C-alpha cells in the first residue's frame, strides 16, 4: 500500500511539473490564428440609438442582475441586443478592418465583458418580429407579429434620461407593465418587444419591479445593423422556446438528461442538489 501511494505521488508530481511547463509555455505563446466571428446580415441603418439598463430580480435566489442593452433604430427596422456584444462588434469593425487574431479578440473580450447571442429584430415595414437566442450553445430563432399592447393612458409624468415622459400601463404576457414614453421623441419603439405608444419608451417596469428597463443614453447614429448569421439555426415558436428555456434554467441537470446523487446535510437530512440557474422571464405566458 505504501509503495503504491509513493508511485501515485511521483506520477502526480511529474504530471504537475509537465502541466506547469505547458501552462508556462501557453502563457508566452501568441495565438495569431484569425478569430471566427461569423458574418452579419445587414437589415437597416440606424439614425438613433438608446442604451438601457436592464435590472432583473430573481426571487428564488433573492438576487438582482444588471445588464446593459441597446436599441438601434432605423427607418425600416430596429434591433435590440446586449450592449457588450455591440461594443465588441463596433471596436472590431473600426480597429481591425482586416480581421482580428484570437489572442487580441480574447483580450478585448476580457476587457469589455461577456456578450450575448440574444437579439430581437423588428421589421417595422412588415410588422414582423424575429427573436434569436441560445440554449446551452444551440441557436434558436422564432418569428411572430410585432406584439399589440392595449395601453391605458394616465396623467402621471416623470423625467427619464432628461426627457419629460408620460405614463401608460398594460397587461402583457402574464405581467402588468408601467411604461414612460417621451412625446418629444415621436418614435413607436422601446426596449425588447415593447412599443405601441406615441413616443419612444424610455422606461418600462413590471408591477413587482422584477424587470426594469431604463434609458441611460440617447444618441444620434449612422450605423448599419442586422443580425449575426448562425450555422444550424434551429427554427421554433415563441411558446415552445420559452418552455425549453424555463426547463433548462430551472433544472439544468434534468434538461441535459443527467442525474445527481442525493446530497445530505451535516445533520443527516437530505438536501436538494443545486440544479437551478438565475432565471426570471419577461414573458410568463
């Protein structure tokens, strides 16, 4: 037994030494291979951009996450997506017109932060909406009509991002929403799928304040936008996708078909294995 232990220890030591040399080499190596960024299908040219802060509260974990998101508005279409992804694409297009290496892309990604594959594209002329999102790396897409909102107007006002806004309320897919829109920006649009008001929606939140979208910056723009062309894009519909996303985020192990052994607390009582991810959907039905 002692001989076997010594042998294992020598193997582990040798492996650690090799690993250290590999790590040391990798840290000095420069990956000059071109980064695979994919292509973008241009849909329109934006004349205005609005950056939103999206606060999401998950009551299961009693935790809030904050994402920066951007609405790009054109004459025929608009796109809503993650701001970090937008920044990455903008910097690469401006500073690396001939392409970027994997090493430089990795450093840029570390500096700016994580992006997202989630995109919502509105074709204003056709009244259609196309939503892109991934589940465990698999890209999905679904189409629907641009949603119609039955807004109820109020006399309440507030200032958002330097603009005087009026308030309206509506029921939408399982939640009650309060929206503040700026009549001095006569654009029928807003974050994510929201719209249908006589002015750009600068703030919208649900009654329980589990989702709050608020404009942080509004600026002029002259930039082409569209959607990323993905291989093996999986077509679906809204309800099917939302059900899959729910199943994945609330029981990731079960969704992937795996099993975890029963866990036991120090006092001997059973404990449920950690299977849930941060999750609170905008659409509840």
